[in-house]
C-alpha cells in the first residue's frame, strides 16, 4: 500500500475517489467524508482569496492555491505538478504562469535556496513581513522562521541602499534528526 505524502495529496486523492465511496468500509467512508469536507472548504477558501484581491477565479488558480493552502510547508513546482492528478493536471507552462500570478499578487510566498529550486507556500498574514527560512539538508523541507525578522537597518557602505535580505538557516529538521 502506498503512503500518502501530504494533506493536499490526500485531499486530491479523496476527490478523485469520491465516486467509489460506497465500496469503502464504514471507517474509511468517514475519513473520506471528512477529507472531502476539508477539500470543499479549502477550495472555497482559495476562490474567496482570489476574489478578494480582484483576480479572475479560474480552475487553474483555484487548484494550485488549494494545494498550497493544504500544505504546511513550501513545496516545489514539481511537487505541485504531481499533486495535480487526472483531469485536473495542468501543463508545466500553465502551472508556472499560475504560480507567478499568485506570487505577484502576494497570495504565495516564493523562495529559493542553494539548490536553485523555487518553492512556494500559501501566504498568510503571518508571512507578510520579511522573515528567514530553515532548510533541512537531509529532506530539503523548507520552513518559514517567522520569529527571525530580516527587516533591519543593515550597515552598508556609503552609496548602497538596502532592499531586502534573504536568510536561510540550514540544518536537520525534527523529522530527520
């Protein structure tokens, strides 16, 4: 039996298998019903977030934001692409455009590290300020460190003007220690 890697994968899997719910045992039906309820709630939340900024609500934007809302960490383009299964799958270019639109409109937080791979996480009020990130050197999981504020008056040479600082702390996460 294959392990489900994340909440967003479980939500997508439950949506794709909802038609077969009658064949499940009682306990499994309850779990699927709960997951479907969560999925519907997150999809509605994604639509409302896009509407709130005056954006056009498209299936591609909703699906992508839905996946990012379900995650508790920053994930790569490839991870998002694998979670978009079946008829919901977007081509690579469309997904890049959706992620750029979400990033430009402040709905997702976009970060990169020394592996030069962009990672995306749904933005919330807690991530509206500049902050540092922790990257696990074993599993590559990236986590926001909201307690470390990077908005400081850094001493710079004369004529230099500060714009932003990107700080990444590296080590082993709690799961890899």
